[in-house]
C-alpha cells in the first residue's frame, strides 16, 4: 500500500511535467499527447486523480498494518518518505505549473510561485518529521498529547485540498483563479505546522460504533461526492479543514504540552 502511494505520487509528477511540456511545445508532440490525453488540462487532471489515489493508499497502508499487527518503525519512515513525494513534491509542482499558465509573461509571479511551492514542501516535510518524532516509542510520550487526533493538518488532507481546488479550476476553465492558489498554499502550509488538533480516522474500523449523527454525516458525504463529483471531493477536504479550525477555537487555545521526565 505504501509503494502504491509512492507510485501514484511519482506518476502525478510525470503527468505535471508532460502537461507543461505539451503546453509549451504548441502541438509539436500532438501524437504523444493523444496516447495519454487530448489536452494539457486533462494531463493536469490525471495528476490530481493520482494524488487523490495516493491519499486512498495512505489511508489503507496504516489500517492494514494495524489489522495484521505489522506496525514498525521502518513502515512509519517508509510511509513518510512516500508522503513527501505524493503530498509534498507532487502538489507543489502541480500548483507551480498551473500557476505559470496564465502568468507566463510575469517573471515576478513565477518567482513567487516557486517560493510558495517550496514553502509548502518545507512545511509538509517538517510536519512529517515532527509526527515521526512525537510518536516514536523510543522517546517519552507527552502527557497531554492527543491519541486520537493529529497535531497539525495531515499532509494527505493538505494535498487533497490543493489538488481538488486545482481540479475545480480546471473543470470550470478558470485560469484567473490560479492566482489565488499561492494564498491557499500558504494557509494550508501554516496549518500543517500549527498546533491545531485534527481528528484522526485511524481508529475507525469494522468494530467502531457510529452514532446517528455520524451516520447522517457519512451519508451526506457520500451523497455529495456521488452527486457533485469533483466539487464534492473539494467540499469534503474543505469541511475537514474547517472542522479542525472551528473545534480549535471553540475549545480555546490548548495548554503547552509538557513531556514526562
């Protein structure tokens, strides 16, 4: 499952490069494009779906490891390395190339887009490194560290939010909307390294009990994805982000976590 995550991220990067190459050669490689997709926009869309497929693989690898009792430090490190590629490099490259399309004549915007992409990648790497450190059994665990929550926005959710927004802009043919992507990338990057608690789905299993409100919420989620497709996916990730923010401000600022001696 982790290798599938890494493979999807690798293919997403290839699709981004192919889309950018196809848009700059102006039809010189039309035969090559026809073997994969008809337009660069479709190549970008394929990159988005591969990133979303990587999210699914990332959800499955940890669940399978817990079901088979095969959790290990090696698996955690391998998973983080795959996440850097699929949820760090791939979304940053996707936004960078999509941003260049309507702003090709503005070198300053190109430079800013590159810096924003690197900032997102940096925060994703820091988020993964921090998670590995605070959850390792080799160090004493913090007393107040949440067991059922993530500290900071998880990188799969961040990548899913960015890629789904790119998909919406691509489907509605809104090239000017790409100018808002750097702002979105910065906000999501800050959330990844923040101390906001986001709910973890790793405890959900076949024996988990779901109350009536949870059942209605799941029903609405699947119905929205079925009816609105890409819009439903974007709303799903957006709802997850705002759920963590709203819950954080309702609870108030959490106390600083103190480590056990």
